């Protein structure tokens, strides 16, 4: 039960040691993307938020 599951997890972790998780890869990709895109997205989010609060 638990022991087998734990050992499987440890073996899987050892097998792909050094590889980044999906989350880490996504964050890295976002950082490499241009900052202007992020600025536009945040501005759009702000507009949507103010429109939503006005309703």
C-alpha cells in the first residue's frame, strides 16, 4: 500500500532528477517572454476588473 506507493514516487523522482516540473517550465517561459505582453495583459485585467465592479 503506502510503502509501495512511496517507493514508486522515490524511483520516479530519481529517474527524472534535474528535470523541471511543468510549473517551473511555464514560469521560465513567461519570464523569457517580452515584458510588454505582460504589461498589456495586466492592463486588460485592470479594465475588466473595473468594468465588473461597475456593474
